[in-house]
């Protein structure tokens, strides 16, 4: 076994959302290439999961300042 990484991973360019089971603290990040694809994923997952829109990432930096926002 090796040493665990100490540096955070670089984010790919795209739109990110976090999906988690209702009532849990941990979830997974999903990336979509376009805003339209991201919104389709939100509509699909929000029926059974808690969805949080994290925003757009470009060059490993977050573009949207008003995110994250929870979807109802």
C-alpha cells in the first residue's frame, strides 16, 4: 500500500451536481458537459434523491458564485 494523495484532484470543465440519498450526509458528484444535460439529470434524480447544483467548473475553478443551491 502506498501513501494516500494529499493534493485535491483537478475538476474537469463542465457542470457539476451532487446527488445523495435522502437523510444522508455523503453523496457523489456528477458532471455534465452542458447546462441542459445537467438540468435533465436534476429532473431525473430529484424524485428519489436529494440534489444540490454545485455549478460550473472551468480550469478547476468554480464559475457560478451563487451556487451551491439545493433543488426541491
